[in-house]
C-alpha cells in the first residue's frame, strides 16, 4: 500500500513494511457497522496487499459489540481478497475474556480449511514470536 497509515473510525491500519505486516489497531467501542465499514474500505483499496501478515491489536477496545452475523459478513468480505499461492499469518491480541471469546468465535467460524493461519494471543511477546515465525516455546518469562 502506498500509505503508511489509514484510519477508519475506531480502527487504524498501519504498515510495518520491513516485516511485511499490517497492524490493525482497534480503540473504543466497536460494533458491526464500524468493523464492516473499515474493512470494506481497506479491502476496496486497489493497493490492498493480501500477502501481508496481520497483527490485530484489541487492547484499546472499551466495548465489543460485534455479533456473529457481523463476523460472518467479515469472513465473506475476505473471500474475494484471499492470498493465493502463499500462506499469511493473522494474529489477534485479545487481553480480556470477552475479546478472546469473540476472537475465538471468529476463528471457529472461519474454519480449519482456510489456507491462511490465524492465532489468538493474550501476550504481545508470544504474538510477535509467532508472527515472526520463531518458536513460541522458546520465550522465557
């Protein structure tokens, strides 16, 4: 993408080009409308790069109002923009039980047959190790 950062309401997209990673930062209350509008604009960008890994940071969310219907619609939106020929990684940082639960619902709805990898973490260190394709088990505490 040509821009280093894009903001759509309560969702920001920035880019770590050396890591070939999109960083998606959520803040404040999030609902279906905001989620789908932000991702609709992102996916509609002709410069959208489906080959990038994603770091989805939910630490700034104050209220999660995303429904299973909204998640299903998000999954459908991505079907046309998949990354053919290579596997990308998406990592969600979900520090609370509610955020972790919604993230797991998304992961389950997406299914195991999906070519791209998706994992959910509570720890930033573990998330970054996984995205960097290092062995998470080697992290010392």
